[in-house]
C-alpha cells in the first residue's frame, strides 16, 4: 500500500484493483470486524479531511454520529451474513469537526470465504440531491395529499397523505390513471383553489367510500416532460360544518320570520282594537269639545269670562284627547291619508326649525340631506308626525344633551335585503334615518317599542303612542321601519319609503283651522247613531241657518228622505253605524235623491277608505272630532262643488 492508501495488514491485491481504488472519485474505506478502519483511499481524505496515517487503525466510531453507532454494529451483523446495504443517507464526521451529509453503500469484505469486515463507498450529497431530498421531505410534511401526473394522465409521484386519502399504498398509486380516483376529471390546464360555494370534487377510496375534496393544480416542467401537480385537500369536516351552518342559518331565518310575523300579527290585532276604541272615543270628544264651544260662546255673550275660560280649558283637554285618537288611528292605519308626491328633503327643511325648538338648545341637531332625491308618495302631515315623534323621543333619551342627526339618501333594495321583511319589497327607496346619542334601548324594550301604550317613561310623561304612530304611518305608506339601539350608545331609526316617478308637488299643509263662513243655506239630512252627537249636529246646523232633518240610523234616514216633500241638498252621515253603514246608506239614498250631495263624517273611516288609507273615489269626509267651523266649512265646500 502507498502513503495515502495504507493498511495494518499487508495484503497482496492485484495492481489493477489498487489503481482503481486509488483513482476512484468516490470515497472508499474498509472496516474490520472490530470496527477499526483497515484502509482509506485519497477520495476519502478529500471528502472527510483525515489523512490515511491518522485514521487507519482507529475506530470507525470516530466518524459516526453517536446516536447511530449502534445501528452501524447491527449493519455489521447483516453484512457478515452476506447482505449488501444499498445507498442510504447519513452523516460522517470531518476531521475539523463538521458533519458531512453523505450517501453510503456497504458490502461485505471477503477473502477466500473469510469475512474480513466491510467496504464503505461514500459520496457527498450534492446540491441537486439536497433539493430533491428537501422537496420529498416537504411533500411528506404537507398536510394535504399530493400527486404528480404525467402527460398520459397516470400518477408518477405521490406522498404519504395521498396514500391515506385514497386507501392505497405508494405502489398502488403509481401508474394509476388519476381519472379513476377523482370525479370530475382534472382539466389539463392549471386549476386554482375553488371558492367556498363551488361544488366539491369527489375522491374515490379503494374501500368504495367517497370523500369530498378540493383540488388545485399547477404545471411543472421537468426533464422527462410536463408534470401536472395536484394538491388534494380532504374537506369532509368543512362540508359538515357548512351543512350545519346552513341548517342553523335556515333555522335562525325561520325563527326570525316567525317572530316578525307574530309581531306583525300582534300589532295588527292591536291596531284593530285601537281603531274600534278610537271610533267611540272620537264621538265622545266631538260632543265634549262642541258643547264646550257652545258654553264658551254663551258665556262670552253674557260677559261671564270665568265660565268662558273654564270652557276653553275643556276644549283644550278635548283637543289633547283628539290628538291621542289621531295617533291611535295612525298606528292602526285607519286614519284618512291624503298622499301626494313629496320631496322628503322639503318636508325636513320645512319642519327643521320647529324640531330645533322642540328638542331644546342642549341638543345639537344635524341635518344631512342627499341632493336630487326621487319623490315618495306620502301625506306631508304624517311625515311631520314621524319626525316630531322621533325627535321628541330622542330628546327624552338625552336629558343631559347630545346629538340628533337626520339623514336622507336614495337606496336600492335587493331581494336579499327585503327577505323576511313583510312590509318591504325589492326596488328603489328613499331612506330617512334619525339617530341620537341617548341612553339607548335594551332588546326587550325594542321588541315592544311599537306597541300602543307601551312606554318606559315615568307616569304622566309619555302616552306610549309616539312610536306606534310612526309604525302605522310608515307601514301604511308601503315602507319599512327598523330600529337599532344599544344601551349607553344611542338609537337609530331607519325608515324606507318607496319612490315614485311623479314630480313632487309644492309643500302645503291640510287641516288648518278656519273661521266658519256664511254661505248657501240648505236642507240637510243628518244621520248619527250617537244621541248626544245628534244634538250637537242639530244645534250647529240650525245655528248656521240650515233646515235640518235628523235620523238615528240608515233606515230612519231613508224613510225621512221618502217622506220629505221638499228638496234635500245634502246627506250628512256617519260612516260606522249599526244595521247599515254610511256608504250603503249613501248608495240607497242616491236612488231616492239623485241630485243630493253626500258628506261623510267619521272617527273611524275604514269602511270608506281605499288602499293605503286614501279616500275612495267620490268620497268627501269630515273627520271626528270636528269643530263647528270645520263642519260648516266642509258643508259649504261640498255644496259649492
């Protein structure tokens, strides 16, 4: 042996074999049964830095990681039995202490059937091999299944997760057509990760089961041609979770719709009750207010100022009662509505100053109006009521001051937004939003906020009709009302009103009190089932110079009409009466007196109302409780029409 290829045992190998070992590019060394190094070629010195003179004769453990030395001795046992150990990766210690990653192959060292030890052939792991090793490790560490597919559609590469997903060994996966394992088939072009709403691909396991998966693919050029790389993710748990979520959402939506329906039905029932109460109440208020007017007039003529003042107090109290009944009817959607095309911005601007006076100086009012809003169809007086009621509620919720904001803008409502809202359909709307920074409302208060007479205010400080009125006005106009509130933060009311293509009309106010005017004297048939109110009608009409016929119901009125010899210029009839409604009476009266005109009066006008609370065609109405001046003015307008 030469200087760099030594041995403690001088054998006589063939010169050719010696030259081969010396000139080999691979590191080659031999190890004896006692695990000492027997020989060491120049490539070994180049690889690990040990000169032959320093390593030959020393224990091979010097080169092996401590945790792998036991494995090396087990390998020696296998080699002594004639086994060969093909290439595997391990580490060997460099002379300077570094550990070198190498690929090793081991074979028995035998001479004349005598076991001398084993031969080691080592090669440093190159950059390409390191990359391949890292890639394989990366694929094995990936949480998802990975397969590489050749141009023929067969699998050429797979990781452990793919084995687990499809229930096949690596050998069972390799060379298998990918179309046998996935439905639908993979496209040839790259496939991005599907969205959450995409239908899942199905992976077919060898046990016959199918697994929902999502697949993304990319193309990888290789020396052997194009490789389609597919990442396959098992989404069984996600599909179950999505299905569970859909069920929960469906149940929540069903519960929400049912709750909304129950709330709507409850409010509708309360509305019917409120409408019935308002009818009788308006009759009583009409009697009280008009007799208070008679007393005041008589007292004033007699110079009894104190009595006239007392009567005025009665009139004011009666007016407050009338206002309450109007609120009840507005909630019940039984009030007469006189809608016309409106620009909501005009209504807000017109009432802004009054609102500022109503809420006080300690509250800041901010108005933000979107320009060029489309028109809505509504009664301006009712929109005033909505704004006043919401502003007063906001004021009461901010006793120490705060900010009240009124905003308008156009909104396009789609089917998703309208779903579950019984008063709302898709289309264009004007949104009116009223927000405050007050005390807010808890959920249990919001649930009952629109019920009539429900209030959280102290006794004597609220009627519980403000929000009920707002609810009735908005829903009667075909709109929608929503409230969002958090205790300690504030409340926002959002009102949506459907738009119209009609041009908005100039803003005017109806129902202004006017003085009674002298006009044409007429013969009037008055029909009223309330005895006290019949007395009021008789006194007002006679006092104005009219000839009066009085009847208590429809049958008596028809009998009077047939028996009266002269003309009857006007039928003045209540709407809601026992035995025969006022509208039915008017139809039958027209057959007897076709030239006569008709004026309805009512505290509950639903029987003569058309859709959305508007008056039916050809119907003229004076609403109870009316004053003397209001009644006589209405009569003159009908007679002169």
